[in-house]
């Protein structure tokens, strides 16, 4: 598992570095052409792409910090930083979208002439760059909230850039200046829809909610179905990071005989069946009084 984790970090570093370099270059090109052409769509998309670069850097830095060893003060290390980065990225996205909406409304009220051909060319380049960047993260986006965030941002940007191309064609053919701010508002709507689940999951991870894809009831049924298990209590399942899940539980056994295979088999099953990498299990027995302070049934 350590080898796979190291291999994943190498892949992450390569994907993040390529994505950041490509998008920084594109942001500069898009912003310059947007100012020269007077296009709010290009400037808005450049601003959003810049926020995506920041988000990529945050996710990249958090993934590196998460590999740091635990200390006496931080017994889980820096794993939770990945959740904080994901949440901050979502907040940053909302601020950026608010700025786009404000400028789009102003441009609707006071339309200005823009260059349609420049929009088409620059945004078309954006479609290629954002699609390529999204493909860098597509394989691992189901297993890591940060990677999913990077993938969704880049995939949304590819769609947004395609929308900007369409706006440029319409302006070039029809001269409808209102298309530019309207397309900007559509950009905001597309991004909000595409990232709603990311924001929701980031908040849930931040408050230690049960990670998506794990049903606590199924975990309970599995534990209660184990041989010699009479009852369970103090069951908790929460995310250690955007990629790791932890569990703690007290098992009350009908016997006081125990071997290490019993615990290791449970841990292995929790990992393979539910994706829980870090499980801590306390054993108690039905013999005598149970003075566990957390013995209230869950």
C-alpha cells in the first residue's frame, strides 16, 4: 500500500504541475486578449481560470502536506488539510462567481462593443487546454475529493470555453452585444450546477460527516453479525482526509476469549468492503458489569 501511495503522489505531482503551467499560461493569454477585445466573457473566464489555478495549487499543497508524518501534537498528521483546501477552494469559487455576476449585470445595463473573432480564437484554445487538463485527473477523481474538485473545475471550464466560442460566433454574425454578458451568466449557472456536490461534500467532510458511499447501517449489520458479538456501541465513521476514512467502535462479546486474528479480520473486511482504512476496535464482554462510559447503545 505504501508503494501505491508513493506512486499516486508521483502521478498527482505530474498532473498538478502540468495543469498549473498550462492554465497559468492560458490565463495570461485570455486576460490580455479579453482586455484588448473588451470581452467580459473572456475576462470573466480568465478570472475563473485563475481561481482554478489557485485551487489546483491549494489541492496540490494539501496533498503533499497530508503525507507528512504524525507528531505528538498532531497525532493524525496534516491529513485534514486536504479537506480544508477543498472547502476553501469552494468558497473562493463562490466569490469569483459573485464578481462575474456583478460585472455581467453592469454590462447588460451598459453594453459595449467587443471583438468576436478574438473571443472565438482564444476560447477555442481554452477548450483544448481545459479538456486536456481535466483528462489528467479523470482516473483518480472518484477516490479523492481534491482530485474530483480539480477534474470538475477543468471539465466545467472546457464547457464554459465552448460556450464562449458560441457567443463569439453569434456576435460575429449577428452583432448582438447582449450575448456576451448573458453567456457570462450562463457560465456562472453551469459552474454552480457542476460544483454543487463538491461544495456539499467539502462541508460534510469538514464537519466529520460519514463519507459518501458508506452506509452506517450496513457497517452496524456487519459488526452485529460477527460470531460472539452481543452488541456494539460508540460507533463513529468519519473522514481523516479526502482519501482516508476512520472508524471507532466498541464490540461487546459473549466470550472473554480473543485472538488477534479476530481483530485483523474485521479490519481487513472494513477496508475491503467499506473502504475504511483506519479502524480502532475496543473489546468488552457481557460477563460482569459493563462500566464503559460510552456504553449507551448506538
